[in-house]
C-alpha cells in the first residue's frame, strides 16, 4: 500500500467516525422521533445504582443510537438496503403488493389465549348484562393476497373460529364483515389500523350481532381530513418510498358530547381532534388517542348504553357506534385497572362489548382486568 | 461492550484512538490498558475484578518461573507453572462449568454441589487460555517473563481480542507489547480489515442469523425437510461470518494500535476433508490445543492406542470449551470420530476422488455438526435431525420455505461467494491504481451501509456468550 493511499484511507475513516461522534454530541437532544413515532432514550442518569445494575450502560447505548447524527437517514438507508438485497420485510413488516405495508402477526401462544378467554368468560359470569366478544382480523389475514408469496403469518381466521366456538360470550363476526370487502381500502397501507371504511363494516357487524338495524354508507358524505398520513408501519419498517395514506371521516361530530380521561381527570373531548392532524401520529385524530376512559354521549338517542373494552381500533369505530347507541364508554385495560363489573353496575350499562384486534388480543398482558 | 454497536464504533473507538495517538509513545500501553478495562467493565461490571486478579497472579507466576529457572530449580519452575495452570483452570471451571456439573449431578440424584446460577463472564474461555499460555511459554523458554505489570495487564486485557478471540499466545505477542511500530500503512490496512469484519458481521451474519432463528423457533411439526436444511445452511453461514467477522475486526483494530495478530480463519468452507477444515477453522484454538495439550500428552509419538486417546482428550476438550452443555461435548466427539475415520480410511480415497466429492462430503458433515452445535436441547436436536434426514414425517417443502428461500437467496449466494478466496483473488489481479479506487469505494460504502445497520440494529446477537 502506498503512503499516499494509506493516508487517504486513514483520513477517510477517522474523519467519518470522528465527525459522527463529535457532531452527534453537539446536536441538541430530541424530545421525540417523529418519523419513528416514539420517544428517544433520555440521557442516562449517573448513579452508583445505575452503574452497578448495568442500567446506565443499556441506556447509554440506546441514547447514543437514538441521538446519532442523521438517524432518520440511517434507518431509511437500512430499509432500502434490505429491499435491494432481495428481502421482502424489514423489522417485522412485510413489503406487500399495492404499495402496502403489513405487520407480520406471529402465531399466538395457545396457553395465553386460553387464559385470556377465561377472563372473557369470567366477565360473562360477573355481569348481569349481555357480553359480546369480537376479534378484528388484521390486514395480514384479510389482505393475505397482497403478502409476498408464502410469507409466514398466523392463521387468524381458524384461531378466531376456535375461540368463538368455545367462549360463553356472544360473538361478533368481524371476519365475515371485512373479508367480502377486501378489495376496498379497509386498512391503511402504512398503518396497522383499519380505516374509517373498515370501521364502518365493523360497526355493522356489531349492529347485526345485536339485532339492530344496519347503517348505510350512502347516508354519509366522505370527508378526507388529511392525505399526509404516514402510520405506525411506516415508522417501524423504515420504508420511506411509499405514498402516504389519507384519513377519511363519515360521521359528522354533531350532537355528540365526549368526555375524556387522559390524565385521570375528566375533560371535554371530541370525536375528532384536529390538532393531531399536524402531528406525525395522525391516527390519534380519532378521539384524541390513548386514554384511560372515554365516554361518548349522543343527544336524543334512545339506543342502549354500551361499555366497550377497547384497543385503538375502537377509536375510529366510535363515530359509527353513536348512530345506534346513546352512550359509548371506552375502557382501556392497559391504563384502567379498576373493576369492570363495578363500572357496569355504577353506570347503568346495558351491554358490554370486548373488542380487540387479533394482534393486540394475542399480545396484550392486561386482559385479567376483564375478570375484576 | 460489543464491537458492532454505535457506542463502540463512534465513541469508544474514536476516543481510544484519539488518546492513543496524542499521548507520548511510552504512555500508549497505559491508554490501551485503561481502555480495555473500561471496555470489559462496561459489559461485565464487577467481573472486571477477574482482570485484576488474573493479571496479578499470572504476572507473579511468570516472574517466579523465570527466577526458578535462572537458579536451575526446575522443580520450582514446574510447580509455579502448575500452580498458574491450576489457578486459570479453576477460574474457568468455576465460572463456566460449576453449574453444568452441579446440574448434571443433580439430574442423577447427587446433590452435594448446589446450582449457583453463575453468570458466565464474557470471554473467559478466551482470556484464561491466553494467560495460561504465558507461564507455559516462559517455562519453555519461548518467551521472557514480563517485567512491567502495566505491560502484562495490557496483554491480559487487550480489548480487540478480549471477548471473542483470536486466542493469542504470549510468545506471539510479548515482543509487540514491549515495542511495536505504528504507521499509517498499518493503520490503513487495519481499517480495511475492520471494514471486512464489520461487513461480515452486520451485513451477512446478522442477516442469515434471522433466517436461522426463524427455523430454530419452529416446532418440529412446522418444519419441512428443505426448510430444515435451509435453516442449517443459514446457521452455517452465520457462525462463520460472525466468528471470522469478529476475528477480522480484532485483527483490524489491533493493527490500528500497531499490533499484528495471526489470522484465525482461512476459508474453512473450501476444505476437501474434515482434517483440512480444522486446519482452516478457528486456527488459534486448534494451535493452542495442539501446543499446550496434544503435544504435552505425547502427540502422535507414542503407541497407537495412546495416540487415539490423546486425540480423544483434545476433541472432548475442544467440544466442551465451546459451552458447558452436553451437545458441545457431542459436537467435539463427532469431529473426533470423523477425524479418526479420515485418518484410517477416508483420506486416501478422498485425495484420489474428484475435488467436488471432497467438498460435498466436507460441507455435509460440517452442516450436520452445526445443527448439533446450535441446538442445545437434546429432544429438539433429535427431532430437528430427524426432519433433516426425512424421518420427521413432514412435507418436503412448504410456502414459507419458498418465501424464505426467495428472500434470502441473494444473501446466501453472496455468503457462498465470500466463503471462497475468489473475491480476494480478483482484487489482487487488478492494477494498483484500480485497486486503490475499488478499495476506497468499498471502504466508503462499507462505512455508510454498516452505519445504517449499526443504527437500526434491531437484531445483533453475540454468539459467544457460551464460550
């Protein structure tokens, strides 16, 4: 190796690692990583305890990685590199057909499902009102034909059928409601949730299970509130080469009173929270995002009052539910560990719906709350 | 700390190199020593005490051996060597094998040894072997005892090869610890080798590692014959590119600091026999066992039964060195059986047969060995091997196999090519000018792509926590 060339390589290497470390250190700390939709690691706290437990080291490694110069660029570059190397997935997200990203759903642990179904059945026994149970299949199931050939994913439909067969709750046929419409935009392409259109079909599946009249899409005018939605799958996959999604609404926010418990105290909310449209996490436009409890009341409605044990799929579903229910109480067991039984008795609830997306149901650790 | 993390590359390495080159020449070992201690403390915290203990004990023993020898007291020298070997083996056995032995005894009803739940100090199998070589080399007169405890500490803790090898014998490194030259040429060649190692680890090993993990996690009923082989092929590439990648990184980092380490892998997958494979795979471990175990036992200059016994001991030790679990012992003895078969039966016919036969034969047995190596749980291993040989009552292939094959085919082909000397040969045929351009482009592209994988490193396993 000639001297000149050695100098070139040495300078290239040292300049790269040197500038990466110095500039990363000088950059101001970020509070939020919008493209990845998550909070970065805070600077690790130095203490004898954090040093001896190794917590300091773990946090320091995450901190360095989260605050590195050009992080968004590196994340996107890795997704590109995976794609160019022939991979059809990155970080557990499939690059599916029709510009769609689809989360891989791992086959759930049967023992965990058994235990959780026990909680559902305990709820049926605990309360004197009817309990309905619905599992929303994920895009990996309904849009299976968009997945790369042979891509492994859980057999959701047959698992849902088995769970429905054995439970004491009345069931809601979400699969039957969504599958016939698989050629429509019922899920977002860059987010794991269903769209308002998907939620509309879901709402009718609920009404059908309850023996209520279905609602008709022709009675609504579709409003597109944003065309710049890059969802959770955009964030985790690192895929930056797809066009963004659009968010539509159908039900106008009129004659509806929303009370939200974001921080433990009631505050006035709304079906649609416009401020989220300016943020990365635009799905929180529906009801304003994750909250402990949310009560949605419809004026002049003589429908039943329903308690919905929810995950985030229910946020875009709720506008349609107000068409048939006088009150919708959204109860999130992840944040609300109080007794469901007491809540039903104290609030004059007429029926309970346990509604989860398949993927959340098979991973959620807080379903024991149902039996409380 | 692991090499393939942003904190190592952009902070630890950058700062260490900076300090190393700004302090006066005689302060360099202190910088390396402090950096190495920090490096080990970062990952293992309290266990850094082992470094101090090892350094102090082996340093004294080395001096003791030399003094006894100078006085012609061979008995005393032997005693000191033995005492140092006992200390190192005790360290290794306590941390690595205590729980294994206790657990095995308990499973047959003997409960006098409690299972302690000891966390294995990372790299202990590598550094205890290195320090053991020191007193032996001094005793044999292959090296002079180290006078400076700081220099000796630098040898014991040297971070580039501390946690995943190569295992460097003191006689190969002692002089360099005392005096070594640093030059831009050496540094630049270090950069090249480091980049090769990083690329092997981040771009190939981690990638095919995900494929192997998918197959390893499947229940036997979900496997297919073709899938089981694809999984093992993935692990075959993962272990080679991961391990040789770490060795390359160690060699590259060493050069940046002025050290020259011997190569640890020499394209093992192009071997035409298992005998040849073990001359090319993890060379520093095989030579260690040859020099410090096989030859002292008598090597092959003895009766045939004794020679076979010596080999048996060496391969049992090689197996169990890789992890405190029965499957590693089986893995070592599997190679003992194959090597015996080759020595008595197969080597001659293999030499006469077309090269392809030797390659296919070697890779077949090597791949089967990796299945034994990778699956520690015996029932799981049994059913996996059954599926591989078509006895699992599962289909030949399924949709998932097609998916994985298609996804990973480009990487697997790249890995196969990179397992041969083809790329290096092509590179050496280029003119000097073209070589420089190609090399610059590769290093620059390597830095960029590897950084992307470092930053979004959701999957970055460390395979040698067992060793």
